[in-house]
């Protein structure tokens, strides 16, 4: 595999935690012999080293290893809280109460549902408000739910198989009343595309928010470094990256190209947070080196990382979400 950034491994966890990185061949062997393996608590550091960026060939197999880790009676810090929050709120958080200010003009009913996601509505409300404003400005017909059920990505990523399957089942019941789902979060998009769309028929569509981005009618200016999405690039939607770049260029922005690398936020802020922190700090170095006016993303997890770590690392580019740049 060709090195994208000089002196740095392409796989982010191999770069920051090489002693615990499991190569693809080893993952395949473990999955093939999964019933013969007995994981112990010390295996946590290796199995949860992965941030599920999707670049490796064994992305989905790594979920199975985490499931086996829990099946073997092991645990990790925060697991009980994750399970409790899911049971009470169907959310990774201790609430399912949205913190967004809903703008006027959203229809009460529509065949199209804008599914925002728990991180979007609870942790980064301003980002989500900008997305709502953008869709309204583009005159997209859509509605939203008063309460959402988490898509289940955090359950899958930490190995909670039964809870994940229940989460998908409940979301199917909600989503079946719509013809089109627009996902603000790429994790929601990936899961709904893979686990729900195949059972819904040909008339059911799952789209990602970036598919609705258009060049700004008002000419913009400035330089931008973009944190593109591992969630999509390595899961059959590489086209989105080129579309977003063209939208920004045609809006008047000059894109400062930075080599592709993960931000660390693929599984949210849980599990090996030490690994996530190291990846995020390295990625901020790349945005700093671009010396752009703004750094941006169209992923809720990437945006959470950018917003948090541009401050922690005190880098120059000002973080602005994609909708704020285009509104």
C-alpha cells in the first residue's frame, strides 16, 4: 500500500498504537477459528484498537471479534453505561432529548425523513441547525421525528450484537412509513443502507446529506482544508468526496489539498479514547500544515473531532461546518 503521508502509516491505529494493531491476515485467521478462541480481558487493547475507519479489508470482521470478546465474559470501562443508556433512552447518552432549535418551515408530514442522529442532535446542535437551515434554503421537502432511535453504530462498534439487532429492528418499524431517508450522519447512512434498505423494496431510498449539497448562489472566498469521510470513502461512496470538492470550488473556495487520513472519530468517543486522541492530534497537524482559512467536514463525527481538537491543538484554520460555508 502506497504511503500517503511521508513517514506515517496509512492505517491510523497502526501508526499510533502499533503494538496492538492486528493486521488483516491475523483478523481473518481469528474469525475463521472464532469458536476455538477464548478471549481474556487483556485482549481488549488489541481488539478495541480499531476505530473502524474502514480502510482495511477486514472492517466488518473486526466487529465479530469484539462480539466474541464480550461473549467470553469480558468487559471494558463504560460498557455498563452504554447498555443502560440504550435500554432507557435508545441512545448512547443519558438522554434522548434533542438540543437543537428547530427552524420554522419544516412540514409536519412528508414522504422524506431527515434522520439527524443522536450525536448530531445532542452533542453538536449548531451543526445540525445549520443542516436544517440548508435543506430549507434548498427547498427540499422533508420532515423530522420528535424523537429518534439511535442507528446502532455504537452498539455494533463495541460488540453488543443483541442490542444492535434490536435497534435495527425498531428503526425498521419507524422508517417503513417513509419513501426516502436523508441521513445527516454517515454511520446512520451505512447501517440503514446495509441493514434496512434491502428489506424495504425498490421504492425505498437512503441518501446522504452531501448528495443535496449545491454550489452557493452567493460567491464565497477563502481557502479550505476538508476532512473527508472514511465512513463513505471506504464503503463504496468515494464519489461523495469529489462532489463536495466541486461544490466548494464552484462556490468560490480554494481547496487546500491535504493527504487523506482518518480523524479518529469513527466510533465516536468511546473504547480506546487514548487511541482516538493520538489520531486526532496527528490529523490536526495536517490541517495546520495546509495553512488554510477554514477547515471543514460534512461528517458529524469528524466535525466533533475538528471542533474539539482545533481548540486543543490551537491550530490556525478556523473550523466551519460545510453548511455554514455554503449558507
